């Protein structure tokens, strides 16, 4: 093993964390600088280094930029139309007050598919307050299931940005990532949500705080029908899964006309599926509900600002991956792990864990871990195993949110928790999500 090259890569990762944590440089800029320094220190010429940046950025963003951009616009229309609250109210009516914690868990699980975590939480937290005041239970009895649903879907199930970015870097099939995301996510959310929420609410009693929503999150007077929201959210997921099914070995024994296969693959491509979903949401939740075209344009345009940050960050992660491949560090590490029978699945998980604990951002952790893991994937790695690898990275990036994570302070502020209470509730919940999900991933790995 070339220990000088290993040292260069490790030094680069250390420098990346130093620049983000101590120098407070943007993660996008830090990833680019570290990628350049690692390439130059490994003997790659300056001209070739610049070419690597172009290739890494271009190859990554060709897919990711389109999916994240379309997903952000889709989520923004659902958000401003009142779709999230309509979904929550429908589930609360269906489950009743007695099982309202399960209703909030499901609400978080479905709403976080199209809507960013922090926005979804701010939109739905008034329901937590209302239930606490009505029942007298601790706020955590309702908040933990909601938060567990939001975190798991946001981390595990495309078209949310994190798993989309990791799937592209690892070259995993998006439909299979969705499939395994649900398989792993459902039992995990039950343990980390209602079960843990019931336990922690007996130990920490917190009353609902007074809350005045900002103008930015004002809901419309009349909410859309809940069945319509379920249908609109389900359309892109169904089409992407259909595309995966049509292209799988399961359909080889079926006689399906080539023209039909081609059409299903076309509409089931993530680009087409999200364009269709956007057009339906634009018309059904916008035009039909008397939103002006100017309002819809403003809503969707504003949604691209946070999406742009994630897109650039993902591109920088692609550059880092390209540098690791070009230096030969990726191949060398892959050989080492193969010789010592170290699981790539465990490496992917642990990489995300370390970065998340040190610098706080789940997105940065996912993209950095994906960049480190991609060069280690051997030839012949199955499509299902690749998808499970994406979920393993997501699992590691979810671990133990603490004071360096903006989510820690968001939850603390809106639930009126002290730092100690936030550690005991929110931080432990994210730890449970990570550990439970990885155990499930590890067990599934024996069958794929």
C-alpha cells in the first residue's frame, strides 16, 4: 500500500473538516479547494487537475441538477397550497386522537418526500401544539413521531436531494433506492417515532409554546383534498418504480411490446416523472385553486435558491470522487478492503457517521461519504447492493444530531426544549434512526 497517498487523502479530509468547522468556509468551496490540493499533492499536473474539476462537476450535475431542481419546485407548490396540513388533518381524522402520534408519523413520512425538512417541520409543528393542549400529554409524545417521519424520508427516499445525490455518485438505480428506502424506513420510523416518543414523553414533560407563524408560511383559507395530495406525491414515485420494474429481470419472462417498454421507461425516468408531477401540481393545486401564474412563478423560482446550494455542493462532491479515482487512492483502498474482507457497506456507513458527527450537516456527510465510497465499489456489484449502499450512507448521515447541526437548534427553539432536553429527545431519536436502520440494512445485505 502507498502510505504516502493514504496520508495525502487523510490529510485532505482533515483539512476539509478544518475549513468547514474552524474557518467557516462554505462546504462547496472547501470541497473544491481540498480536491485541488489532494490532486496536486498526488502528482497530477495543474492542467489535468482543472480538467478533473470540470469532468467531476459535469458528470455529477448532469442528472442531479435536474432532479433536485424539479423536486424543489414540486415541493414548493405542495407547501404553499396547504397540501401538508391537508394531509395531516386527514390522517388525524382517520386515526383519531388516541392514535394521533401515528398520524403525525405518517404525515412527516409523506410530506418530507417533496418538502424540505425544516420547512415541513415549521408548517406542521402547530398541529403538535394543538394536540398537546387538547390532550395534556407532553409535546414530545407528538413531536418525536413527526420528526422521525420527516428525518427518515428526507434522508432515505428520493426525490429528496440527499439520496438523489448519493445515488448518482454511486451510480445506483433511483427506483431501487426508493424501494429499499421504504423497506428500511417503515420499521425504523416505528421504533424511533411512536415507540421512542411514548417512552421519552413519560420522562420529559414539555408544554406547547405560543407560536405565531411568519407570513412566509401562511396557509390558504381552503385546503386541498387530502386524497389529491396523496395522489400527486405518489405519481412520480409510482412512475420511477414502474420504470425500475420494467427494466428488471422480473419482466423478462413477460411478453411486453418494445414500444410499450420504451414508453414506460420514458415516463418513468426521474426527469419525466417529476416534470409530469410538476405540471399536475401547477394546474391542480395552483391554477384550479385560483393561484395566479405570477404567484406560481414566484413560488417555484424562490424554491430554486436552497436547491442551488445543494446542487453545487453535490457537484463538488463529484469532483472529490473524481480526484480519488484519478490519484489511484480509490483503487488502492478497494484492494485493501477486499484483501482484509472489510465490508464496503460498513465503510460507507462509518464514513458518513464520522463526517456528520464532526461537522453537523447530513447533506455534506452523505456527499463526502459517497465520494469516498464510490471508488471502492468492485465490478459486478449488483443494482440492489448499490441501492442498499445509498441507504447505508443515508443511515450514517442521520446519526446523533447535536449542537453543530442547525436541526438541533430548530427543534429546540420550536418545541421550547433546553439543550439537555434536546439531547435526550431529538439527538437520541436520530441515534436510534441511524442504528436501527443500519441493522436492517446489514440484514438485507445477505439477501441482495
